[in-house]
C-alpha cells in the first residue's frame, strides 16, 4: 500500500497524485515524505491545481509529465517550504554568543578579518537576517576590526528570491527582540505600509544562492566557514542522508568552527568526527582540548570538554497581569522544561510592588491595563537600574505611541502584543526568546528602534456618530463602568449600556452614579431616542435590545460583555453579525455553560475593554 493510501485521511482520488509528487520531491531534494505528510501534500497540490486551472488529479499528473523540468522544482518549493521566524531556537544564539570571542580569536590567528557563516537551509531568510542582526550587535563589542559575511542557501528558488529581497510583514518584524532591532529595518510606505525592508548596511553582508543539500559540492565548492547552521530540515531526510550531508558540511567547517543542527534533530549515534558543546551544537573533535595527564602517584579524573554555558538552569519570573487565564497560560509557556520558573504572580502594579519586597526574581512580565495601578504607572514609579528587566505582554498595540512608547520610556526592555487568548500558547517561543534576550543583555536602557518610531500612531474613531458600542452588564458592574469612561476622549460613538432584570429600579440606581461618568447620560426609551456621539445610554436588555438590533444590526459595533451572560442574552448577542465581541476574562468564575466564548473575538480583563474597543472602532 502506498504511503498516501496508508494515511487514511486524504481523498481517494488524490492517492496516485500524492504518491507521484512525493516521489518527484524525494528524487530531487532527498526529502522523504511519509504518511504523516500526506494531508499536507494534498492541501498544497490542490492549491497548485487551482493556480493552473486543472480540475482533476489525473490532469495534474499529465501536466507534471509534460512540464517536468519546471514543475518538479516548483513542487520542491511548494512541499519543502516550512514555517520559520526570526531568532528561532534562541538557545543556539546564546551558545554562539558565548563562543564568539574564541571564534574571533581564531579568525585573527589565520590572518583574516571576516567571520564566515553559512545558513544551509535558509528558507525565506529569517535565519540569515537573525544572524546578521545578532553579529552586527556583538562582534563590534568584542573587536570592531572584525566584520562578518553570511551565505544563505535553500533548495527552493522562490524562497531564495524572497530572502534576497529582504521584505517582511510588520507582524514578523515585531517578533524580533528589541535588543537586535536597532536601525536595521525601514518601514514601507503606500501600498507596502504593512511591510518592512532590511537596510543595505545589513543586507550587504548577506548573500543568497539556490542550493541542494544532496549536492553540497555544487553549492559552496571549497569555501570554509566558522559557523554553519543547518536546522529544522533533517526531519524529512533518512538517517543515512543526514549523516552524509552532515559529513559534507563539517568538511567545510574551519578547525575551530561550530556546526548547529535543529534542536529536535540531534546527531548523536552517527559516524561523525564531532564533539557536542551544547544542545545540537558541535565542533571538530580535534578542537576539543586533550585530557589532562595524571601526575605520578596520583589518579586524576579525565577532563572532558565542558559544554558551552547557557543562562541559569531556571530564570525566575514574576508575571503581573489581571487576567487569570493569561497567568494560567504563562505558567505553561514559562515552564521549567523551557528554562523558566514563575516564582510569583501579581494582579496589578501595587500587588507587584509588595511581592518584590520578599521575592527575588530575574525577570518580570507586565501587563499595561490593570486596576489600581497600570503597567506604565508601575514602571514610572518603580523602574530603576536595580529592577529586574521587564517585558510588556499587553493587548495594547506596540504601535500605539501613548502606551507602548511610554512603557519603553520608563524602562520596559521588550514588548509582546498579546494575541487572542486562544493563540497565546502558540506565541510561547517569541515570549521565551525575548525574555532570554533581555536576561542576557548588558544593555539596561531600551533603545527604541527606527521601525517602532516610524510605526507610531494614535487611534482616532472617525465619524463616531455612524458607529456604536454596546455594553452588557449588571448593576454591580457600575463601578467598573465608571472606570471605563474615565479617560475616554470626545470621539466616542453612542454607547448603550444594557442591564438584565433591572426593571423599574434601573433609573433610580443609575441617577445616584450619574455625575461620576463624565459623559452625558441618557435613559433609552425606545427607538424614538436619538443616538448621539459622546453620550451614554442606559437600557433594559429584554425590553430594548431586540428592536435596537433590527434597526442598527449592520452598524459597525463593538460589544463588550461584563461578567457572566445569561443563555437568553447570549443567544441574542450571537445574532448581531459583523461586530467585535469581547467578553470579560473571569477565569474559574466563568459560567462556561452560557458563555459567549465560542463566538467572541477575545477573552480579556475588563480593564482592556476601553483600549480594544476604541482600537476596533478606529479601524472601521
């Protein structure tokens, strides 16, 4: 049975095509595609068939045979291109940083002035530019007379073109630790305003070529390198191919050079003349010091090579966030197996101040929007040279000059834009990489990059009278609602606050708090009530929500749900199409049976509602 057929979860009509494509890719690239990759192959060939206007698998098989030379290499790129990102597997960069003085010393001993690096499976260039930013920062600190050059090769010609172009979406750029951003990226303008391009001063030190790892001689000939990266590509090769490729790469390594394979692709057990100096990091055995001879009459232990040191076994972290769900997820992201230990949590700046008096920490993660004392205020009051490095994890956009830039001004070292709650764990490597970077950085003050300066903006809600904000809450939420409106500017849409079951007492209770809202308060009395910008309307949910939905259901709307929502109200809210729906993060207190979670855009603390609602409405 073919591997495609064995997979069992693919369309029967595509079995022959998947076997054909897998065979072509293996023949050219050496990548062995098994049943685990069958669904991925099917998905990608379907996309290619749509591009070519081909309707059946048989049509595509005939097309491959008729255009084999061109189509086979397109298939290699299509199937072997994998997800990558800047500073992936950061522990390797820590090893390289530790070994850099020694590498530079050997460069000078051989009468050279250039450290030579090869990224042997560079994909779209993220690894190459990560290395370039890294070396551009650290080499001048060791010896400013030494430069570097980086060669990036990949079997996929299209990926090589993208790498050579050096243009990436700004969401990818924001994954780069602030320590390395510097003045290396230029913001796009006009149609490419959401992209950034690597600047010439860095790009000029990088070269890209197509290259097949099965034909190393054709790629680099007699070149020698101080550092070779060949990571996250061996998973698709057979063991004997990995061993053969690694031998070819190691033959091109300088006598004291370092070879890195993927952290999940160790080379132990293979017949390679190498010694391990760290996780999936190797050097020539000949570069390892010989054992110390024992003195006469004494028996001394053999001296074995000491692996390169990495940061402390566990970095102690305090996480400050008023979201119980975020704190729960951070405990998974910053677990001991990743080199971190969360030794304390706090729900706001005041709580953090108290706990820092008794708990010693190496790092802090800090939210911005929190009750009692927000993150920026905390930094302004408490950050100094002796304070542990701080990384912001917030729902506030890094491009918002009034929040992120003030956080940097008062001492934050880096920033992660909090994704939707369901995606936070996927962003774990970015969080860990940035924390490890600031933990190992000698720079205590943050230098805001030119990319961040150029991206600064303020969110303004244009034409607020044509938009709407709905708030679902209970009378017990009135204190939080006062806080919601406290710092609102005068470009707000009409905001209708709905209460369930308040009935006749609604008006009397609200009037007691009316003067605290700092906005004009109106009692909604049906569809004859004129909705105006910068006014707050209070209404009974059961009485008025249905007719409001009928009349304004197509209006750009931000809906915010405080506390638990009844099944009746949840059902009606779900019918409001094309809106932003945020629900309050209640942690274990959430009523999951009647929750709006499955329909929401995000689950966040109520303190994040004002910012996120204004941001959404400013973009509509």
